[in-house]
């Protein structure tokens, strides 16, 4: 049997929420039943609005084989660490996950239609109990018929592209399936990050990867587009804490995470709502969040959120110190005081060590139960001549050679650092790409892509060891970007490039195909080429810990 877990509440989120919800459940019920699949639906309703009937009441009456769990406002008030957020999607799904009866459990969204290819795979019986399953999301206009939605020309442009997104990025929360045993072993979605739900699905998959759990795409799902969704949120609001899904944060810190054993309010008595055994209501009187846990989680929210611009500027300086350290074959000894810089260095160290760059640091992490924190190598008792001392002084990173007074300038002169943005995921993959290019002795580079990802990347600066010759686009090509000429893919051969770097998150798969079709050699992808040795360093980190204890 398959349990299908959804989350929502009685607030008409995104306009016409109920219509989208019941269209999706009717569609999926019809497809699953026709395929002979036994299933149940479970709704996690979070923080329902007062003075209105629970959505759960209508849900269990209109949807066949349906149950619900309601997390009331009083529990939300205990849990939330962001006053701008009224709804926590992943904890709501966790509450439903812990009450699922299926052999396999799908965490999906309320407006997701399963494709025929996906349902056929679910019915095949060829599912592993030790693997996570995903589906590629396609955004569609809800006014279309099911037949019309499957026509590529009718589908909406979105961050998902036309092909499955690479690695574990993209809309993983729209379809995430595993055996009930594997959900229990992973511990559900992270409940310690209580200030944002943005990218919690990415966070989940990256944590699973750090545990060595394989992931497979098994089809497509169709998302009924609506107001307030991520793709429809105003650009000036999307990265702020005021967005209803919270602000951007460092989703790779402390992986893999481990929720407390009572995740999903498992230890909180939940009685039937008004005698209806299909709806359980989490007992607010039995739900307690310890103040010491609140203190730690508030601290995490301040650590993992975007730091001040001045700190980002120094983070970019660390980035270039590592690049030049590899180029000059130097060991780097960091002496830091700011936690944001320590978090940045911790992530960069996992990349640098995979490329043979030796980093040391005086930083020691406090105890963070539930998080696997990457420990930095302590400063050697006897530094060697030639080592670089990278010391934080009055908020600035000053670099000098050991036993020498002269400061070392690591900042690039050609593509300069220019107000780098907070994007830890990109910065680490960019560092991997730069170190890999330097190891290959690449001198003449082209960057494929002239969109926001490339503009954001160039703001971090490029090492002077690599000369950026062109920004490459699939079609067209005119003007410049950061002073670099933009040229079409079809005419880059005369540039005699040593390598071309793909610059996109979710369109990378398409770009690889287009570059290969154009006969371009030496293609380097930032995301699909994220190396196994970087991921394995996380596994080594896990094994080095005596135990990760459940709280």
C-alpha cells in the first residue's frame, strides 16, 4: 500500500486552493485505482485559521480513503521562530508521515497530478526499500485539461526546465517517496530549522546524499500553477525573511541532520477531533519545546541566514585565498572570530581538501546535537615557512606569509569581486570548478549562460590564473556582460577555448545536450560534476563521530 501525504490549511492559499486540492486528489485517485494500487491519503493541516471549519473536515469527507492530522495554532506558536511565517509545510508533512500505514509513503503537494508513466512505475512492484524516489515537476495552467497539460507547448516556463533537474536540486518536495522504514531511518524532514521552509526539500535530499542513500527519478508530476508560489513571488521579496516561505539560508551546513526521536509530534497524544476517528488533533497541552532547544535553534537561525554584506565580501576573499593557495601550492592557516566566516570556510574546506589544498583553522564548534558539523583541522603547532596566515582582524581577512611581514593580495584583478550575494550552494560548486580548472591548467575559459546565475557568479570574481574569453549563449549573442563579449554557441570555435563552464542550476541538463550537439569539447558542469569525493568527505565526517545521539 502507498500512503500519500499532503499539507495545507483552511486559508485558500494561492487562490482556489480547495479546487486545486480536490482536482489533484480526484485525478490521482482515478489513476491509482485504475492501476490496481492500494493507497490512502493523509492531510497534515498546520495552524488552521480560527472561526473557519478545518480543511481536514472537508478533506476526509470528499476524498476516498482519507485521514488527517491537525496541528493547532497553539502548537504553531510554540514551534515558529519566524513571525512572518504562518505555515510550516515540512513539519506538517512529518506529522502525517508518522501516522502513515503504507509500505511506501509519498510526500507530495496538494496541487500535484501524477503522470501515467509515474503511476505505471508505482504499479510495477519494482521499488527498493532502501532508495528515495523523485519525479520531475512540470508547471501547468490549471485551466487546461489533462490532455492539454501533456502538450509541451502548453506547459509554463519554470525553474525546472524541460528535462529532469540535475542532482538533488529542483522541486523535490513535489514528489518524494520512500519505504516507511527508510523514512523512519532518515527521520523525516528537518524540524530544527524553524525560521524558514525555503529549500527544505533540497536540504532533505542533500542530507540523504550525505548518508549515501541513492535517489532515482521515476516519472513526471504536473503542478497546477497559482499565485504566491515561488515562481510567482516578486523578485524583491523572494529572498527576504518576509516571504511566506522564509528567507534563503545555508542548506548544506551540518549534514546529515538527525531529528529528535519524537519528530512529527510522535510522542504527543493526538485525540480524535469531535469523535471522528479519521481526524486526529495534536494535543497542545502535551506539546512542549524546551527552552534550551529554542536557544540553540535561534542561534542556528542567526548563523545560517544571510550575513552582512561586509562578511560576504570577506567570504569571497577566503574563496580567492584558497584558489591562489592551490595555484601557489601553499598551506593556509586561518584564524577566525566570526561564525559566518567559519561556516563558509567549513564548506569550502570540504571542497579544497578534495583537491589537495590543505586548510587549518583555530575554530572549534560548540555542541550542536542533531547536526554533523565538519571539523576544521587545528592549526599546526609549528607552521612551515611558506604557509599563509589568513587572520581576521577587525572584520577583515589579512593574509601574510609565515615569518614575513608583507601582506599577500589574493584578490583577482581582471574579474573583480563585486558585492557577492549569499549563495553558499553556488559558491562551493564554483570553488570546485575553479580548482578543477586550475588543476587542468585551463587558461582560456568560456562561460555558457548569460542569465542571473552567471551574473551572480561573476560578482564573486574569477582567479587571474584563468582568463574569461567569452560569455556563450545558445542563440543570438551581442553586447557584453561585465565587459566580456557575449557570443553564440555556434561561433565560439575561433576563440580556441580550453574549456567551457556551464552556468545554470536547473537548465544544466539541457545545456550539456546543446553543447555536445554543437561539438564542444571539454565541458565542465558546476552541478552535475559535483564530485563524489566531496560527498564522501561528509561520510568520512559521520564515521569520525562517535555517535549522533537523538535528543
